[in-house]
C-alpha cells in the first residue's frame, strides 16, 4: 500500500475515528490501518457499564451518553472513516452508521459477533470462520510496524544491540492463556532451547510479557547469564521495536499471535515454540503460517540452524488498499452522498 503512504488517494489526510475499548492491542490494529491510509485519526474510548456493557455487542448505546447530540463525545461533524474493534465498541459503530449514513464508511476489525451487516467492511484473520461479501481476510493481523517504520528503526542501531554478535535472535516470550498451559516440562524445554542458541554464540534479545511465569523468567535469566544476551522484563524504554527491526531470526512462543504477526512483517525466519495446549484457532493460524513458509519448529539441540526468507506480510496495507477500492467504488455510485471533505 505504498500509494496510500504517499498520500495520493482520495482518503489520505481525511478524518477518522477509532472507537476503542482501551485495549492497546485493539488500538494498535486500528492505527496500523489508519497510518497505511494516511488518515487523521481521533481515538474515542468507550467504557459502557451495567446492562449496556452486558448487552454489547447486540444492545444499544446508553441514553445518558447522548450519542449524536451537541457536546457529546460522538457528535457531528461525522468522520469520513470510522474503525471499531472489541465487543463493547460495536453498539457505538452501529449508532454512528444509523446517524451518519453514507457520510461515514464503517470498518470493524475482528469478528463483531453480530453478523457481516454490522459495518461496511469487516476484517478477520484467515483462521476465523466469518465470511461474507463485505468480509476480507489476511493471514496475519494488522499492526503499526510498516516497512517504512522498520527501515527507520534499522537506520540507527542501539549500542547494546550493535554489541551483540550475529545472527541476532529476538526471543519473544509469552505465557499461559485460555488455550496454552506452561507445564514444568514446557518451561524446561523452552529454557533449553534458549540456552542452545546462547551456547552457539548467537546474540539473544529476550523480552517476556505480563503472562510469563516468574519461574520461567528466572530460568531464562539464569540460562543466558554470562552469554551474549539482552534481557528485558519490564520498566521504561521498551526495546521491543528495536528487537523486532534488528533481529536476524526469531524464537516466539505459540501463544503470542500478535508478536508473531509483527515479526512476519520482517521477512525473516520465525521459529515457533509450542507449549502444551492450544486450540482450533491457534492451530489454523500456525498451520497457515508454516504452509506459507513463514515459520518452522525450533531446532533440536546441536542440529543445524536453518535460515529462510519469505515476502514480508503487511496486512495493514492490504486492508487499507481494500478500503480505498471499496470506498471509491461507492463514491462513484453515489455522487453527492459520498464525498471526502476538503483537506
């Protein structure tokens, strides 16, 4: 979607709303598409309570929010594009669609659970089941790591990363969730895998998450002590963007879908470590990535380290291109009703 980033399509520079439930991951997906389109976005965070939270995504917006009335958070002038993702945001997008009509093109990221007719366009990952004429899919989820951003990060290597030997391996560690468990055996296997990379003399860039068990984090720290490794487990100055940009390859736990999607934007090898558990969606996602040539299982201790390449996956660009195509088509069919205001 390089064209959108050069501001040469009719939506570039226009207004957008991101209706957000406050989850950083949801906002990052929306901003990835917004930035690919070159839009000027305003975040509208919502937090319905009581029965209105319970009824979402099917129920209405609470009357006390005065949706569409002067002085309310949601009031004219309406945006050209509106994005929403997350269960509690859907009533707001439906209300906007009713009031703004064709003046606002509505986009939902992830399955709204209310059917394809909820928005003008819905994106879901390929491993989801929702399909329809206005539903598009991509292998990975959108995010904010465009090729331009990665290039900018690579233009200046932090001293701590530059001091590491190559190849540099970004080790992105998640933790238990509703599908994956981290048994003692799983944790031992993961620590052994990292220790093997370290003993080969590779430069390790390790980051854990809030879900990472303390025992696992401690085991990793001990395993890579006195080796060529950077370890970040919280605090200021998160090095994750630089880890992503400067990695020659990745080791990512299977529960970390968003980090896998971001790493796939680099075109560099991704080894996926699978703890116990999993589920149908995770299985479909990882199977598709492997078949696409993006991921492989980690090497066993002492075996040859494989390297491979693939075309970087930038789903935000694909989604942005489809929005431009469909919005332009509707604008031609409904002149006067659909038009982007002057920039």
